[in-house]
C-alpha cells in the first residue's frame, strides 16, 4: 500500500472523530505552548541580565572591605583607605579608570518638595566605570574634589521629584538633610534595570565632600575600577590583590605558615555574569522540565486513544489483512495517524506558545526571547512523542490474527 493511501486513511480516521482527535491533541498543544513560553521567559531573563551587566560595565571591578560581608565587627568594614585608592591608581597597569565610593541615604529637599534618595561620593572616573553621562550642565571637576565643594550631579528621578514644575535644576541649590549642594549637572536617564531598581534615583558628589561633610569618616566604603579590556579582568584582579596585600602588610603563605587572609573582597562583573547566567540557565531548565511533563501526559493520551482506535477498528483491520494488507501496512497506518495527531497538535501549540509569549511581554512586562531552536525542539519532541507512544498500539494492530479480527464483536 502506498504512503499516500496510508496518509489518506489516517486523515479520514482523524476526521471521523474530530472532537476526540482534538482532545487527544490538547495535551500536546498545552505541552508545546508551555515549553516555548517557559523557555522564552527564561532566555528573556538571561538576555535582560546580560544587558544590564553590560550597561553597568562588563569590565567593572568592585573592591569591598572586610574578610566576610556577612558579619564581623565595624573595624573589618574600614579596611580600605584613600591611600589604597592612590596606590592602585599609581601602580595598577591593567585598569583604565578608578574611583573611591562612599554613600549615604537621606532626604533631599528643594523648597516644599522632598524625596528620599542616595548620595554617592565619587570622582570623575566613576562616570566611565558605570557608563553614565551628563545630559544637562557639566560634571564637577577635580578642583571641586580637592576643595570638598558642595556641588552635585543628579539623576532624572530626583529632578522629577524635586522640580515637578519642569524648571531647569542646573544652578539650583538643594539640601541633603541640612547640608546644601548646588546642582551642576543632570545625568542622562538609564531607566530601571532587570531587577526593578531605578538607576536614575541617585545623586553624585565629590567623595571628599561626602566623607568630610556628611559621613565624617576617613576610610572609603568601596573602590570601583575598570579593567582596560574585559579579557584583562583576571589579570587586573590579581594585580589589585597583590597591591592591596602589600598596602595592608599582609603576610603571604610560606612553608612554615599559612599566611594572612585578605581583608578585602574583589568582585568582577565577569564573575557576577557567570553566576547570574548559571542561575537563569538552571531556572530555564526547571521551567522547561515542568512544562515538558505536559508533553508526556499528552503522549500518554495519544497512546490511550490509539489503543481505543485499534479496539474499535479490529474488524476493519481483519478485513484489510484478509484482502492482502501486510502487517507493515497496518503498523504504518496507525503510526502515521499517531504522528499526525502529535505534529498537528505541535503546530497549534507553537502558534499558541508564540502568542502566549508576546502576551506575557505585553501584559506582564516580562522580558522574553524566543529562540529558533526551542521551536525546532518542539517539532522534534512532537514527532518523537507520536512515534514513541503510537508504536506499541500500532504494533499490536499489525500482529492481529486476520480471522480472529474479523470475528471480533
């Protein structure tokens, strides 16, 4: 029997039981749609995180004080000084920009308007490190830093909250708690990051001003820097570690002693990206596995219906075999019917999955990204499901005895 005739017979059998065929495909439809949607959400989250890390500076290195950020006394958080910053600035060959960082949260006030925000004490290199830019006005200068000038550059969110009338903030004086700061520039808006944090809700000021006039401290809370290129991040990290160990007079390990532990922590964006990618990949696999259960359930549904179909058409099978149909023809007939059900369900599932993915993006505002391989994988799984779960009922039909099949009531 030709393959064309087998397809015609399979299509007629499916068309004869439209509702049952649709309900059989429903498991496959839901499974495929779920897999595509879940993978798109997982990959969208991964892309969003990668974009966010890139926007922050893929070659950024953060140096934090203390042996362990989870605890310890106050002195362990005061291990970084301006002398360390100067040493790194003068001696490190693999960094292109470096800035000390101190910060304090509080209330900013302009007339009757006020808003809670954070003021960051930094130098001019900070804009390069964090890939920020001044849209209106200008950045404060090195002279302002030396003079501990009370000047600042503000983010868009702070401007919107303190100047709701839309007036130009440049040149105006705002107060941080009770300390006045003159606005010299406004940062270009960066919006929200992938973790829902407002990147425009900040104020930048000279680190000397924040250290002396606000915090009254002599140490820095962190040091941020950029490696010359992303590939040199590891070398820069090693160089920074060695310089800081020398600065802090920490003993290296010898044959007689273990040596002193670092009293600082170094984190790079590369390390953060690797960790976040691992987390999102694990989440994507978990979501896909949960959605894949629907495909297994759909496959079991196909097997169940094919068993019913074989039982219902036992006499038909006997008649076909008695007029010359071979076992391979009967097996092919039912196997094609099973594959048609799963592939048709897969096509509908792909369309629904793509629609659901864009629906999630439009209504839930989640980042999504449909990868072509996820659609191809769905088709492969559909075909495999049809073959796997349709084989046994089809084999059973092919092995029926023609005489017994014709007598079947």
